[in-house]
C-alpha cells in the first residue's frame, strides 16, 4: 500500500509504446521486474484472450501490459498461498472492455481469492496484475488510486450501519474523490434510482431487506464512476425471493456495457448474461468459453461433475460418490445434464 495522497487516475490512460517493467525488449518473454512487489512464479500459460507476438511464449502477449485500452484486467502467473496451502496456482486471464466474465466452481476452488487479488484485498504470492495497463501489484503502485477504477460488491453488503443509504453512497465520493457534497448527493441519488431505491435514500441498512442492502451496495460502487465492476457472490446471502432484484440490476449494467467479473453460483444468470464463463477447480482454470459451451456442452469431466451436482442435486446420495462422475460424457440432451436449448 502507499502513503501517497489518493489522486484519481485518468480513466482512459494513454500508454506510450516502449519497454515496460519486466521486459528486456519488445518480443521478450514476460518476467517480473525488480519493482514488482511479488516473487516470480512459473511463466504465464496460454490465455485465449491474449495474442502472442514473435518470440513470445505461445498464448502470451509479446508486451506486458499489452497497452490495449480494451484489455481492462490482465493477470499473469497469479499465485496465492495461505501458509502451506496454495490456493491459486498460476492464473493467466484477460478481461476485455465491456465483457461480462462469470467465474463458477466448487467452494474452495479459489474463485473469491482470485477476485480479491484483482484489487489486492488479498496480497498475491506471485504474479502480476494490471488494471487498465497500470500494474496494481508493482511495489510503487498507488493502489488506492488504481482501486478507484474498480467497484466491488461483496457477499455481505458491508454497508455502514450508522449511515443512511444516501450517506453510504456519498461518503467515499467526498472523502476519496473529494467531490463537493452537493455533487456527491446528486450522483448518489441518481444511482439509488438506477437500482430502484430512490424512495429509500433516507433509510438505514437495518430498515432494508437483504436484497435492498445489496442494491445499495451496488449503487455505492457505481457512485464512484468505476471503469469495471467486481462481484463476489452478490446473491449468496439473500433469500431466494430477493435474488431476482439484484440480478436484474446486474443484467442492466451488462446491457449498458459495464465490464464485469462475477463470482457466482447463479447458473441461469451466467448462461444468460455472461460473455464468457470460467470454471475453476483446485486453484486453476479448468475450462472457459461461451456460456453454452461451458455450461451446455462442457468438455472436462470435472466441469461435468460439478454442473450435475449444481443443476441436479437430487441424484446425489450423501456420503457416496456421484454415480455419474465416472460415466462417459453425456449428450447435451441427457436427462441429468443441462440442455443448450
């Protein structure tokens, strides 16, 4: 973290072509430079969202960061350990401007840790992360300033209980972005209206349902005018009746072109809204692609087994192995397999 005063960076930074930290020259294989905060791990592996240049590792861009404004999140060789337990095992991922990426997988697979590493709420053990071509993992990075480019919505809302919905949406604007109170209030009211809570601006969190609190949390994040949004299982703590309102707001954001990285167990939402679905297991990306491919026609046995358990939990007998885990790959119209239709 930095002690420098927070200064919101240009949301559309100009990247000047030329050598960047960690490169010996154009076309060199990416490395971790001497200014990186984290140790170098094994080299990045192929990322379908990146193109390789001459002399570069296959699937990895010749220049890191790419300098492309459309590559809003760039992750290379990300590793995270808690003590002796390695939770993330070399993640390489690029999220493009306007893309909605849903990350699915079993509990403990590293999904939330990946998301929290993106804005360095968790300190990576190794690897490099770039937000709009600015390295948030560099030892000299103004982490607080780079974070203003990202909005994050958590599982448990994290609203200030002593502040109203309106005040929750203005406090960061006035204290971090240094906006005048009147301007912050106008922006906050606009975003509360966007999530359908204009009439609850003066309510305290305890006076709101869980779904309303989560929508206030989304409005609070949007009030900072972020370039991209991170959602960490935003509906997992909600009653089933309240899930739809939150997903509706997220669907609206996706339709407006907001870049979104979403950790979720809502398979219907992922299938309908995501541009890309990533399945994680054991700290690694096992499979990724279009929703109809990953959810409708997965190619990996582990993905199939996970989806069977999520989408058809009644066939599981407690304490017994899933009888379908070792079965041959089913057809897309298998009665216990999600149809692509």
